[in-house]
């Protein structure tokens, strides 16, 4: 439900605050959490009570880290709540997260086990939401492809994103849809990408191909 998702957002903000270049002290990081007294749930109070055993300030970003080349001003929990429009909030009628395998590679080797792990992780992370793995795999037959640097097929992620919309638009009780593929992808605008999403339509697609130990 919404309160559960907000709890998770707060946890994320704590972690983000600890690494954000705008927050330079533990006090500033904890202030980003907001007013703890507005939560009545004892479990959330325990989670948000400052404790250096669980959250500690990290060193300045190293070469290769996102924050080494990008300035992130951070976001407080209150700012997040104020920007959360009703149409983007989970509700009882739309409380299901649908994970959709894309491409035949999702039916091979360790893919089935990996997808179950992803489903279980999402269910644990997005507390209060129903996380389901679609029973069928979206086929990439007819989708154009090119060869990557290893000679393997590489698909335009924008077309996979459109395929996700056309094949799952009838899922009325779904809060958001995430396509997962083990195929390599690229962007039609140029360059390698790992994911493509549309937050307003609450759908996205991610490629795990280049995270695979057998990607070669």
C-alpha cells in the first residue's frame, strides 16, 4: 500500500542522504528523513531512528562513481510526498507489480531461477505490493536487431518498450509493469543502454544481459 511504499522511500532517502554531496553531516542526513513523530507504526519508528550502526557517512565519491561526475542535490521525504501526485500513488485497486520476461533467452539456462530471485527481491523491497511474474514470455520475433561487438543480436530498447505496452495494456489492476530481458539492447538515439522507462505510464524495461557472467 502507499504507506509501505513511503516507508521504503524513506529508507532509500536515508541511504541517498548518506552519499549525497549536499549533505555533509549526520545531522543534515537525518533531517532529510523528516519528522519521525508523524509515523505511528513502531516498526517504521525503529527503522527511522538514527543509529550509526546501520547508516554511516561514506567517503567522497571515487572515480567511476555516479556522484563523481554528477551533482545530486538530494531530496527530503517531505519533498517527495509533496511531489507524489495521486495518479502515481499505489492504491487498493492497483497494487500489483507485474514482471514480464522478454525474449527467448528468459526461457533458457539459469534465467528462470534468476527471474524468481528478482520477483522475490521485489516482493521483499516493495512491502505491501503484490509482485507477480508473467506466465508467458514476450516474443521478439519480428523485432529488428543489429549485431553487437561480439556478434550477438542487439535489440532497440525503445521497440521492446513499445512491445511491452501493446502486449500488457489489458492489465487493469497493475500498478506498474517491468519488462526484464537477457538480450543485449541499444538505444536508437545512440549508445549502449541498460533500461528505458516512462514514469508517467508506469512501465519500463531493463536488460540484464551485460550483468551476466556468461556475457561473451
